[in-house]
C-alpha cells in the first residue's frame, strides 16, 4: 500500500431520493410524504396495513438511475384466508391444503367418500 492510502478497501452504497408509487396498497406510510420533493428510503418508514401481514420486514427501495425515481415497496402481502366451512359433502377442512390458504394459492376441494 502507498503511504497515506489504507490497504483496506472501502465500499460505498449510493442512494437516490424517490417518490411514492401510485399504488401503495397494503402499506401504512410514516414520514413518506413525497408531494413536495423526493425523499431517501431510510426516511420512509413502512408497516403493513390492515388485512396485510409481513412476509419480511417492510422496506422501500429506490432503484436509482437509469430507472424512474419511484420507490418499490416490499414486505407486505395479503393475509391468508380460511377454507370454506360447512360445504355440502365436503370433508373438513374442505380444502386439501388445510384450513388456511396463503395469498395466491388455490383451494382444491376435498369431498367426503
């Protein structure tokens, strides 16, 4: 290493200010107002809105150039739903996967024999 230059490498992470996307469904936004000007991701605090659960801790990501300066919101997904109850001639639970269905999954009906 040269004199005055540390031998350790220093990595920098560049961050960009962004604005909120048009659709923020599923997220409660705290300190995320971007009406007047874009903000940094660390200044935008996210939690999941009613009817949504954390798949992982919610966060806002600003993709940076050459992308549009619009936050990508991650971490919240709709709550699971329950399988139908009391369906005529169906087993209990009425879905092969059980009582709880994850968001985006399907219920495969299970009939009584």
